């Protein structure tokens, strides 16, 4: 089997047999000619299947070590497809730190499901939350925005021993840094809007699995519900994926430097980064990840007022939602990405700031943060 970087560039993307083009063509056709009824070359209608999307699906599936992969119009559309495989009344054990939109999807859209938030870095909490109708364990690791780390092999064992499945949102880690399926997970979901796309210019999602019955369900839902990405969206994610490995190396290096600098800064209270030895999930992250990722969160002694001031003061770190692209971003989760979880067990400390550390010159990033932190004295 070829290495990760080789798969990222070539998997699903042989040169075009007609023209020799080395990049998969952008197939905008919505429909495909049939030589007789039901006789075609693999594609009928672009909601059901599209050649540019197929290239992306083959590529990302191979990066996740998955036999099957399906692309969606957004990360939430991918999550929605997975949740639709459940029956009314089914119960999920979910990490108590999740992207706010995932919580909103569970709490406000899939109201026929039940879910219990637990600290998934504490396996006994998952055991205590278990019910006879528990079908899924759903975890982000590292989580958004607290960068909590869950032991995926242990969670998979726990879920399987009780007849449930483990779903891992691998958005923060990416398949370059972490392989949930190899650790026992049944499904991986992604917001490809983030590191896989990598350039803040496309919204997308992905589901990967090795289980044929889950794959068939997800494919049926992808076609029946129709939350598919456009061919151009697929083209952009495919292009982003080609440089994922080199981008992640730089994200990790820069984030490691930023976390160390913040941990040393007088104005900073707590730094959340799995690469710091003091992080409670450090040992597990070191075991199950290839690097510690590009996301860093921290609180300030000055509380929310100081956080708001710093968020408004950085120059290189742009104040904006989202993450995972080449440029550095800063955001205030409790009022931005996680505003919808206010008042729930998923609520985020208003003193918290989240950084998506980009791949700019590391010295420039440290200088920008240092200058912004000096504004709060
Ligand atoms: O935005 P969308 O492509 O639909 O993906 C949703 C999603 C799913 N999972 C994780 C871990 C995420 O972080 C997100 C989206 N998150 C942000 C927009 C954010 O700034 O945190």
C-alpha cells in the first residue's frame, strides 16, 4: 500500500484516459448518456454519483484506511446522514465537548434521538451513561474547542462490548495525524471545510467506514436526501488534500510554539494543547496521534473582557469562525462557534479563546500574539 502523501496526490486520480490531464476534470454534467436503458459507464445522475466526487470519495477513503467514503455538502450534512441511520428513541453517548453545530443538530433537529453528554476522557462516565437503547458513541478528539483527547481504542472496545458503534469526528486531527478506523472506530466524519480543504474556500463533509452495511445506508441517504457537494467543491477539496501532509507538519510545529509561548505568558491562565506535557490527554495523544495538531485554546486571567480585547487586537490572527486553513484565525467560542450551547452541559467558558494556528512564519505569529496580549497589560 502506498504511503499517505502518495495516496493524497494519486488515489482516485489517475491521469485522464482521454486527454492525459493529470488533475481530475471538473465534471459539471448533471446526467450521463446510457447506451440502452440501465446501461451506462458508472454514472447516471450527478446527485447519485459524479466522477469528480467519486475521485474525492476514493481519495479521502484511502487516507482514512476506509473501504467506503461518501462526500457531503458540509460537515453537518455528513453528521446528519450518520444520525439518520438511527431509529427514533435510539440513544447516543456523546462527548461533552463538541462543535456547537453538532449539539444543535442533535438537540434541535434529531429530536427523535436521545443523547447523554459525558466526559469521554473518563471511560467510567461513558459506562454510567449507558442505556439499553444506546446505539452510538460520538466523540471528537481532539475536541472543539477544549482539545480534550479520548482513548479511541478503549472507547471502541467499550462500544463494541455493548453492541454499539463508535463514530469519531476526525476534523481536528485529520487522517494525517490520526486513524480512528485502525483504532477500532466504525465511522469517521469530517468537516472537509477545515484542514482537508485547507484554504477557507470550500464547505464540505465526509463519512468513511469499513462496514459495508453502514456504507450502503450512508450511500442511500446521500442519494435520497441529496446533501451532496458540487463538482467544484469536490475539486477544491481534492486539491487541498494533495498538500495535507506538508501543511499539517507546519500547523503542528507552529501550534507547538504558540502553545509553549502562551503557557509561559503572565496574562494567560490555562492553555489547552495536547502537545503540552501538562495536558491530561498528552500521553494518549502521543500514542494515538502522529502530531498534536494546529488548534490551541487558552483562557486569560482577565476573564471575558480580556479575551474580547485580545480577540480584537491581533493582526495576523484574523478574528473569524472556522479553522484548519493556511491562515491563522482567532475566535471567542462562547459568543461565536459555541453560542448555541450556552446554558447546556456543553457551554464554554467566556474567558476562552481558540486559535487555529496557520502555516505562516512562526516568529510572526508569536510576535502578533505577544503584541495583542500586551494590550491587556
Ligand atoms: O461547518 P461544517 O462543514 O458543516 O462542519 C461542522 C463541523 C463538524 N465538526 C467539527 C469538529 C467542526 O469544527 C465543525 C465546524 N466548526 C466550525 C465552523 C468552527 O469554527 O468550529
